[in-house]
C-alpha cells in the first residue's frame, strides 16, 4: 500500500490548515487504498534556509518524514496570491526526498486558493513531483464560517475523492521507478 503524506502548509497562529487536513484525512482513511499521515511542517521548526545560527535539529526528521512517503496532498492556503513562506522554505530544504512522487493540492482562500495552487505546481515540477489535475478549491466565503471555522460544502467531499482517485495511481506508478 502506498503512503500519502498530508502536508499542512502553514505555521501561523490561528491557522485553519489542521482542520482542513483532518477533514481530508477522514475522507481518505475511508477509502482504504493507502496509508495516510498528517505531516505538520510546524512540528519540525525548520530555520530559514541559508540563515546562519538557526536551530537545525528538525531538518533530519523533516527529511525522513518526506522520504518515506510515496505521494502527498498539500493543504495550501493563499497568502498574498501565493503559498506561505513556511511551505516554500520546507520544500526548498529537500531535493531527492521529493523526486518521482505524486501530489494533489487542496487549497483555500478568497478565490479558493487557486493562485497559491498554481504557484505550488511550478515548484513541484522543479522538484520532480507529478501533481494531478483535480484540485479541491475551498472558498473562505462558502466553506468557512467567519474565516476560521471549517464547514465545507457537501460537494467538496467528492472533489477530494476525485483528487485521490488520481493521486493514488500516480503514486503507485512512480513508486516503481524509485525502487
């Protein structure tokens, strides 16, 4: 069975990515087609890449967490028309650990996080991560209450399943070229 890491892409206080990630994992676990694990980049306390004097104790654990996955679902929030600095930093810390794996993107923001998802696609391409076409886009206006309580529209469940229907076969196929 393939392993899929659900990566929470924000470290900000008051973030809603843990709510979204838990919801995606709940949907995914019902499928029984992969092992799903939430990976919160905040848990690794990564320093800014290239900045002297930072605490580097979390880098090895971050590397191991990513390396053992066959694919990913990125929970991406749009900040200033892009992904968070924390997610970009976490992506940049590693190279080979990302290579030849599959990914889906679940984004949220005022326009469903679409601009952040498109920025992430370019980064993933450079890291040799094959992202899938189906992209659940959650609106701050219809899928959240007061911008901080996650209450997804019912149709979003099917969107997540459709995305996973693409991620799982890609992750399975790409696993064969890594072994």
